[in-house]
């Protein structure tokens, strides 16, 4: 038994060294996930600040219009397009979706009413059919915030109905917190599937696996050695992503690092079974590449890797719950951002173990040395 375990240890060491000596493998194992991390991190930070791109056209010379133009220009919610200066160019910009709406002060805005001796006027807001939601939101912002403040200078009144807001002490997920778990899943599926799929056909082509088959090496030993080496690589990659996320995007880890590491290793073991099955069955790259893409891409788009599953129809959410990658991403999200323990993610652990058994039964059946 000791000799068998020693063989596993030796092949684990060999596989790990082979990975870190392969520049292409290092790129796809470490740098490629980091590129996605920076891209989605930047997008997530931008989404936290809600703003609208508008054109601001002032045809009035009144003091009220001038003050409102200054207020809108300094309001962070509105991103005023300075290059759009006429109504015709504003309409064209809305057709091209360059701006969400156009705010127009006509010539009579702010003119003194002779009966009340007070300035009055109506802000014209123009928006296209494709920007209906943005237009309605901007209308509410101008009416309830900007104009309400202006009207209060001329008319004093006490509202009969009020809003009382209260902040809860519960932690909620930011856009980046939610996305980060999906990016970890993307990294795991890359290490678990694309690694063996790229390596095994090449080893068969070179005749290395055929020569290994002539030795006392068993399939289970080779599988365990590959699992251990890939888990070491995966933990390094995931650890690097955590470091970058904390330093550059201020990720707050609410969970236990041991739980996160344990679940990450289990997830790598399970996903790796898919790579072992595909790479072990395929005779060459022409067979391995299409099959791996057929399996990987549906999971990337349906398991919540880049897009939240709660935006999907209910029936599709129910179906995608049982994809192999879904419990991995959901479990990492619960552990990392919500501070759950391994016992509290029982459904996700159950699915991971269930898929582990199914996948490795298939992998042992279809694996071939040449």
C-alpha cells in the first residue's frame, strides 16, 4: 500500500512541476482568470453608481433656468453630454442610444407670472421608446428632487404623507461580491476541464500514456495524482484571485477561509472528473475540443458564472440548479460573502458529492491509455 501511495505522490509532484513549467498553462490557469476578474470588477464598480446620460438644452435666459442648469450639471446622477447643443442633434443622439434623454428649458421657462408675481415654467423631458424606464426615472428625479427644492423657495407647505427610512444592519451583496463567486467558478472549470483536455490527448499522441500503461501504474493512482496536483494549482489560482479582489476591489470575506479552501478542493475534484472523462476518452484534440466546449459553455452561461441566475425564468432556474457548476458557484458565494459554514450549504455539498460519484464512474469506464 505504501508503494502505491508513493507512486501517487511521485506523479502528483511530476504533474505539478509540468504545469508550472508550461507557460501556456500558467497563462490560462492564472493570468486569464485575472483578466476576467479585472474586467468584471471594473464593470461592477461602475454599476454601483446609477447615472443617466442626458443632453441639456437651455433656451431660456431666466435666473431660474440658469440655476437649474447649474444644479443638473453638478448632480452626479446626470452625465451631461456637452457636445449635444441643439434639439435636432439631441434627437439624433437619442436615436443612436448615445444619451438616455434630453432635458429642455424653453424660452418661457422662469418667466414671471403677472397674477402671482412668481416665476413659473415646465421642464420638457424627451426620451425614445427604448429608454422608457430611464425617462420615467429621470422625470421622477427632476420632479421630486430638483423642482421640489425650487418650488419650496416660493411656496411653503407641509406634506400630509411622509416617508420614514431605516437602515438595517444586515449585510447585503454588492454587484462585485455576487460576480466574484462566478469568476471563481470560471477559474475552477478552466483548471478542472481544460487542463486534462489539453494535456491528455498530447500525452497520447507522444505515446507517454501508452508507456505508463505498461508499468504497474493503475488508473485510480493516476486519477488521484492528477486530482491532488490540480487541487494545488487551483488553490494557488483561487488564492491569487482573492488577493487581487481584496487589494483592488475591496472584497470583504465574511466566511471562514478553511471552509472556503475545503469546498474549493472538493469542487476542483468534482469538476476535474469531467476533464478526466473527456481527456481520457478522446484520442486526439479534434475529439476533445468540441466535446469539452459542448459541456463547458452551457454551464458558463447557465450556472451563474457571469450572469445571475435570478434573472432567468423560474423554470430555467429549476433546471440549471442541477448543473455540475451551479452548486460550486452557489456554495462559494454562500461561504465567501454570507459567512455560511459547510453544514449550512448542505444542498450544494450534496449536489457536488452526487455529481462526483456519477462523473468518476463514467471517467473510469471511458478512460483509455491510447
